[in-house]
């Protein structure tokens, strides 16, 4: 059963806004929202705004309203349109919550965004307008697609101990130094898993040498899809970080501290201020996403509710779901863990527990998939 709008309003001061990144599917339930008599006008307006900036930036005609109406899923070649679509739907959902349900997202305690989602978080925080924030990733989208055709994604994981990331970095540097392709970690998913993106046969060469990382058994699964190689040194091949930095100099905005504050996946801290957003965005392009550190920090902060925005949010809710399942499995089998979990439920005791003990709170965090909440028939009845 979905929480009522009054319940969500009350939970805002201890909630987080979470924005999704690019995926191989990017429509979600956008068509239902577009055709909804109450929500449709807002969704259409944002899709038209995003279409205009995408068309202006890429020099190609773009009609996101038609794409959503026809349920035409985006492909890799449509990466620029995917960016525009995701941003449009996230901010349409924000406005609908605020204007239709009096859920003012500015009252949330914190916001986070995976990959492209960090740009969305800055827009929600009032640092940039949607149009100005979108211009940089849109202008560089075609080059990212060109790099993606020679890029392979792999997920590396261990069923046991944490993976020593210093050893991973050492191996990656050694492979890159051979001058036969580039490979890098794009996302640190958890202590025992991460994503790598590599050109040519670098992912296979990495797999062959994983025994140099640890004596424990590691596994690597290759993803069948092609991915824009953001958050890795692969983007250096087309000087994308430097070109983005040049573009950022001429974009209006960036002189306001975000409200709500943004917990960055680049730094895993809330270090955005009135002046440094351009610098962090430039680093966002080629620095790995510190997803695990951000998830841990949200739990340390005592966040109780997370609003997930965008079409079919994926990686952030999935990460919390896996963590919650692992915690519940461990606590069922250990009296000591059950006791620690009970302590983690008490706010006054959380402050004296080690930071890692905050992970035991994962099953307690409530998650609201905003597009599902908006389309639930019971939602409007609770206003």
C-alpha cells in the first residue's frame, strides 16, 4: 500500500531525493503520466522544453512527446534524446508532487543522483536551469556514443570478502600502460562489486589477471549492451572533460548552494557550495561513481524515506534492496546481529555506534518510486 501524501509531507525533513542515470530502457511509465488528464499537461510541457534544448544543442529535430506517445524506446544512437527524456520526466514528477500534492521537494534533507542524476539534483536544488544544465551532456553525447561502440562493460564481484580497490587500480594502470586500450572502474557498487568499462580486449585481459588483485575468487560477467563510457578515463580520448569545462565557463548559474544539499557521487560528501559546482561537474565526467559510499552515508545520516524520480528508477533502489536482503539474512542467523539491528532502530543510540553499524538500518528505509506512487489509484484519494 502506498503512503498518503500527508505521510510523505511529514517525512520530507528526513528524506532524500534520488535521481536516476542513463539505462538501456528509459521510458518507464512516462506514457501513462503523459496521458493522465491531471498530470499530462505538466509532462508534455517538460518534454517539449527538453525537446527544444536537445534539438538546439544537437542540430537534429527531436520530438520527445511523440517518442513517449508511441512508446519508442531509446537506443544507444539516441543517447542525447535519452538524456533529455530522463531530465524532463524527473522534473515533471518533481513539479507534480509540489503543485498537485503540496509535497515541496525543497524541504527534503538531501538529494543524490547516479551518473546523469547528479545533474538533475543540481537543477532540483536551484543551481542551474534545466535547459542550461542539459547543454553540456547533450553537446558531448555523440562523442560518448562514438566511444561506446568499442567499449565493453563488465561487473566484477566476490562472493566473500571485500575487494581491495588499491590492487584493482594498480592492475588497471598496468593494463592501460600497455597502450592497447583503456579500462577503468565506472562505479563502485559495494565492497565486493564494481563496474568496469574497457575498450578493445581490455576487459578480457583484466579478467585473465584478476588473480593479481586477491587470492580470493573473483568473477566477471560481461554486459551484452554498449554503454557511453562516462566516469572512466576512456572519455579522455576525445578530451570530453576539458571540453565540458570550457562549456561550463559560459553557462549561466552555478552561483547558488543547492537546496536541498547534494550528496555527490563524485566526492561522497555534501561539498557543493556557492561556487564549486562547475569544478565538481567537470570531475563527474571522468571520475568513478562512489555509489556504495553514498548509500552508506545516507544510512549514517539516518535517512528514513527515499523518493526515486525518473522513468523506472533502477540502480539506487536495487542497491538498497540487495543490502536490505543481506542484512535481513545475516540478522536471522545471528543473535548478536539481531541485537545490533535492534539498536540501529533507536535514533539516540545510532550516534554512538560505529559508522558501519548504520548499514543495519537498510531494511528500515522506505522507498517511494514516484511514477508508481503518482499512478496508484489510491494516491489521489488520500489528498
